[in-house]
C-alpha cells in the first residue's frame, strides 16, 4: 500500500525502529498542577509560561499526551483487535503509487511547521515522519493527538508503554511519508533538535510521578495509568475499604484543591451557575447512599478464556474490578432545581419529544473525560444520583475522584465521573470518544475492523449492569468426625436497583445445585444499589466423590428473574464487556 503526504508519494514501510534513544525537548515538559484557576488544569508551555486550555478544550488540557499514548482504554483495545488488519481510515488522503521506491526526506525545520495549527499535521517516530491528518477524525482519543503534531511521539510512548505494541505501530505505519534528513541527525543517529532555533534536549516530567500511593495488595493491571483490582480474597466485607477499592484511571491523577474547585451547571437554555464544594455542603441536604461500582470489563479475562471466540481487547480483569462504598453528598436533582431547572418537566418528557432535554453530561475539568446518562436516570427522585465528596465517611481520595465525584447508582462505574467539574443538560448523548466510541457491545460475530463510524453511533451505550456473581473464597478441610467439609463465599450484584433474590451454587460443575445464604446488611438508598454477600457450607455427603467433577460454580438471580448465562459464547464481544457467565472455580486442595 502506498500513500502520499505533504511531499508527494512514498512507499509505506512496516516496523520502523528508532536508531537511537529519544529525549523530549525542554520546552515540551509539562506539569499538571491540579485545579488552580476556575478548575482548569494548567499547562507549562514554552519557557514555562502558563497556558489556558484552547477552544478545543481537551487539546490544551491533556498536555504532553500524544497520539496513541494517552488512550489508556479506547485506542489500546481498538488497536489490539486490529493487530493483523490496518484500517484505511484516511481513504482518499493518499494515492496508491506503484513502483515508487525512493524514500522522501524532510528537514526538521519543515516538520515542526506541521503542528496542530497547520493544514497537514505530521508527527515523528524514531527518524520516520508520518502525516496523520486523515487519522485525526477517527482517533479514539479525539483531538488530544494534536499535541504531538510537529514533534516526536517517542517520549510519550515511553511513558505510556502499554501503547508501544506491534498492533499500534502497524496502524501508525499506514501514515508513513518519509524520514528526517540526515543533515538534522546527530552522529548517533538521533534527531538534532539543536539544529532548529537553538532548541536543546531536555527531559520530560513524568505526569504520573505525583500519583497517590496505592495499597500493595491491589493487583496491578497497568501502572501508568494505574488500573488495579482488589484480590478476590479481600472482597468479603460488605463495605470495601477505600485503600482496597479497585482503581480505574484513564490518565494520571490530578491534585485538586477542594477550596478552589468549582462545579459549573450548564442548562440547555444557556443559563449557567457555579457552586463551590462549601456551597454544596451548606445549601443542600446531605445524603449517604450505599453503592456498588463495577467496571464494565470486570471478569474480562474469564470471557477471553471461556469462549471459542478468543481473547478480548482491554484490561484482563479477574473478579476484583468491583467494590461497595458509602458515598456522601447532595442529590444532583436538588442542585439542578436550585440552578433554575424544571426537573419535573424534564422527567415527564418523552424520548420522542423533539427538542426535549434527554441527557445529562458529567465532565471532568476542561472536558478531559466526559460521560452522559439518560435524563430520567439522573433526575428521578428514586435514582439517588449524587455529587459526592465523601467515601466511607472520609473525604473522597484523589484516586477515587476527590474532591467531587458524580455517583450514578446502578449504572456502569464509568458513568460515575471522577473530579466532576461540569454538569451539562443536553438533547444529545455525549459525543466524547470515551462515551461514543467505548463502553458499547456488539455481537459475537463482530470485530472492530468490521465497524463503520455509524455502527458506533447506533450502538446502545452501556448504562445499567446485568446480574453478576462471583466466588471469592473457598475453604476445604478434612474435618474430624464430620469428614470432608467446604465453605464457599462470594458476592452477587445486579444493576438498575434490582435486588438479588437467589444465589445457586454447585460443587460438581453445575450438575446439582444448592442455594446459598444471603447475608443481611444495612445498605442505604431508595433502591437496592449494593451487592449482596452470600455463603454456603458443604457437608461431606454434598461434595463430589472421587472421580466426579470437582468444581464450584455460582449463578445469581435478581428480582426481575434475570439470571446469568451458562457460558460466554452468546455474550462474547470483542471489547470484553459485561462478562457475567457462571463463575467457575476448581475445588482447592484440602487444608
């Protein structure tokens, strides 16, 4: 396949590698100080002068995060699915030229002119130059890719090493247009940044260096950004300790001062109102709700291993991307009423009403992360949607969204946006890539390479979570007079405020079943937003004898009589979302 870029036709090459180690220019060093002025993240630009985010919003905020590197979730999962398939997302940008073998070269002074403001936008990887103009609109991370234009992507890929994979490099290779001219290379083969306007090499400030410390018992899926789950053996308390609550981050963690933070409310008629956290604490009734938050990809590793469809794309969670906490804050509904919004009218409107408000958007400062939920979910008096500043009775920690987090009970955890700085009423779903191009499911026959943009647009966003259960602890013993015994514990949960009414457990792989005891608790809320813990004891005569299939299996039923599928085959999807087939654990050795 051949492409043309800003300098004419060239030959596409696979698997280019840098000839030397790369360092970032000093003027590209960035510093994320947290919220300072009106809850915006600040960027230290050239010569260290503070810069505000530009009109594109997210571009100026996600400073220093380059093309593929920033995408801790969407682009990695998307690229993994396309390891053997380069998508021609810039059809029409290039022209196939047969028989062209000369490699164009570009002076560095020309490349740096192709920055975010140029018509043609170029980036460098190693000594190779890429014209990514046609890719920007299809980039799963949106316009953050512009930050790398006119510069090199290498230092950022070192920071976000999860993205430096063959499948991601293969996508980038589709936009190769040439190499840096040898006149702009050092004797070591590196780009000589000093050759342009006296630029000097420097080092990049690691944006993750100020991340909070985490409990060493968490099982780390990725370190930068941090994604870590709770060991199953530590999920036996109804309330999950904050230090053991699973961590799901798409970027580094901001350091936001509570007293400086502002929550902006944007109504559909253009009216805006701002609140400090002190305003929320003093002017509104405080509520505490017990909520289970679960990542949409929880048990993804089970889906990858348990279906003939193969491995799914994304973090390969076990059962620990879930936890339950008591969140304290104010009802979103109350804050919107105080802002002059007619919530009753909005809740009574039909989804088919043209021009009606249909969605509530939750945005992190400067729109670095955005999700939306249906307006009926956000504003229903029994939905208990909170703007929360406490978790388990203490100030919300940075890792979990402090100083202020939206809590949407019964919904997938990604809708509970951390560090929320803006609530926007809209007639449309969020168009952010985090919402529009992620957290959606497709059939087991569909692969990412099969999808067109309109397919993503038509797909239903995940909101309420399906019924789920898992085994967290098994203790088997020989016993004395009672012979062999086994004790099994676990959790069961269903989204949408639906109670768990039954948990079935098998000790022989699903051939026979017993009902577990559902533990009592003191969950708070107008509906059932929390998981149910369960346990069951097995006597010797109930356990499989020698030669029989010795495997514990659990499945749960909620109050709507939704139940879990036996296998992952029917619900398999390439993103590995909503995996809730029966959970199976081999019977351990006797202790």
